[in-house]
């Protein structure tokens, strides 16, 4: 849970400079550990190409 909170700081730019690439890295780490919220946010980044290359197929993988 803490990880997603920190990740969202980079995703939304709260108290830190917005950094989608850093958010993607952190969401991936948490997502690989089974954090469903992190998986959702990572999918959003892939869907919209923020911090990662736009990849709807990869987004779908993380939505599942």
C-alpha cells in the first residue's frame, strides 16, 4: 500500500516533480508483487504512453 502511495506522488506530481517514467518503474515493481492498484496505474501509463512507449497490448496485460 505504501508503495502505491509513493508511486502516485510521481504519477500525480504531489510534493515531487511529476515523473511518469519513475512512476512506471515503481508501479511495475509493486505490480509484479501482485498489487492490483499498481497494475491498474501501470496499465494506464501504457495505454496513454506516459513514461513508457504507448502499448495497448501491454496495457491489457496489466489490466488482467
